[in-house]
C-alpha cells in the first residue's frame, strides 16, 4: 500500500488482496454456496418435498446470476426481496452512484461496499425461497470449523473452569494478568476466519494457551494495559462485544465475557451479532444455539458447566444477545450516527466496546488508504459512542496506529503481513480529540 496524505471521507480505497486475490477469493465463495445447495438436495427434498427442490433451483439460479455478474464486471443492481433493509441498500446504491458519478461495479468500486453487497445478494437468493428462507448457506462450513476445533475448545474451557472456580472462591489475586490473557486468546481466536480462506477449512487445532505466548511478538500494537486501566477504574460496568466469527472465535469471546463477569469487571455484557449469514463465518443466533447444543452433547464437565451458566446469564439479562441491521449494512462505522442513530445512542451506554475481527476494524477506519502511522483515533473519523478497543488479526491491507518505520520493518520479515492473518493489533481509544 502506498502511503500518501490522509484520505478524505469520500476517498475510494481498493484493496490489492495479493493473497489470495479478490478475483479468486470472491467467486470461490459464491461457487461454494452453489456447491452447498447441490449437496443439500437429498435432505432438503426429504424434509420439505417438492417445495424444497423448487427453492434450491431458485437459489442456484440466483447464485449463478450473481457469479456471472461478478465475473463479467457488471454494474451492481438493486436488491428485491422481503427483508426490512431493502430500501436502505437500494437508497445507498443511488447515493454511491451520485457521489462517484458512475454506477458501482464489481472490482472497480470501493471494496468495502462491493464485498458487503455480495453477501447481501447471496442472502437475497435465500430470502426469495418459500420454505428455505431461513437456510444458512454457510452453516455446514461453520459447524465443521467448530467440530474441528473441539480439542482446543476443551482445553480452553477446562482452563476457564479453574479460573472461574478460583474467582468464585476468592482465591485469585492475579485478575490483571488473567484479563490480558483472556483478551489475547480472544484476539488470536480471530485467526479462524472462513471468508479469508474462501470458505476452506480453517479451524483452531493447537492449544490456545500456548499460542498466546508464541504469538505475543506478532502483536504490532498492544494497548491492553490501557484497556485494563480504564476498565478496572469503571468496574463493574457494561461491556459490549461486537462479535466476528462463529466456531472457535465465538467460544473465546464467550470465555472473555464470562471472565469479565466472574471477575466483577463487568456487571453486564451485550453481545452483538449478525441478523443473517455474513462473510461466511460471522456469528448469528443460530450459531450460538448450535454451539450450546454441541456443548450439551459432549461428556465434558467444563462444557456442561458453561452452557448452563451462559444460558442462565442470557435468561436473567446479565448477558444480552442482540442483532441490528447495521452490522449487515455496507456503511463504515463513522456513518452509524447518520444512518442508525438508535444503535449509536445505545452503544453510548457502554463503558467499553470491544470490536472483534478484520471486517469490524475495516469499518472502524472506513477502509481507507491511511498511512500506517496515522493515529488510530484519527482514523475513526469521529466514530466514538464510547471508549472502544479493536482486537484484530490483519487480513486486509490497511492498518493505522503503527510507529514510524514499523510497517517497513515487518514487511521485510513477511511480505504478506497485512493480509495473511499472522499479525495482529489490540488498539484502544478512550476519547476522540476534536
């Protein structure tokens, strides 16, 4: 990425995505959707009869049309289905056209918008179904990723069980150290992202506790001490976690939320998820339910303990699991106050918002071509409903808040450092200086 003057709010930003390239990754995701539909024929026909078969043909046709438009570089067309966000998407399509003086098209328009649009179009195909209108086209991949991470999850939960039991009995005095450890586990859980791998298998198979120590040198910016200082002064308080991936990462986030509650750092935790399948592996309510179901089916004391505990937290309201259509919109977060003021106001009630993952980070900084040394708080472009922290492994070629010369040094060590998920940041912004 060439470093230049800080971009204006309307500046276009086109990712290079050298590894893998955009034109390889995105069509492969669409192709896997078509493959999933084909392989689901038997059980769908058995469950839904001819209505299910008809829906699959309709879905396959929508996906085929989408892939053709993508491969031939067509302009983006309006969305037509029954979701409540249709007008929002189509109005924004007009707004982008008027702003840029041309209709958005595949691989030439600002990539944040185009990539989000692709997933919305996939969902359009599902929404047009009669009996499969709640079908998750990425479900099989997400569930496999969870099952393939079973050993790492069990190790983590057994460890957390010991931590929580010590906290409950008042035997723990190293809350500070444990906070940083659980935050780092949540950070590196973000490596398990199916969208960056084109939907290919990407599970956590190594011990997450060992991984934290080995990967510490790959955290390019670590503001966790500042986060601790802020949170420990406010505790117990409301903490919000804007979730990213299902599977192993979701479990790490639930473990973090449990620690915050058990350590009395948080009085409540608000978990924010997607309203429909998004970026292959992003969390939906069905993914949370499947995770709990998986725990209940295993002969594990730790899994049994935590699934009961977490269900109770959701029932008594100390945890809330929330969806909002903003999280599946094409907007950068600096536009939240304009388009979704209700969500911005609600987030303002939090003492700390933790944003997980690459897409949330891209939306925080507007997906713009910032110099890497741009202060993180500046790249937020005024978005600051409350103090916030971003835990992100780098999978897109942009990052802010680095020291002078740091990017050049890392590039010599790893030429794909911005996009391969091997490097990370844990950045914090307590306030925006106007």
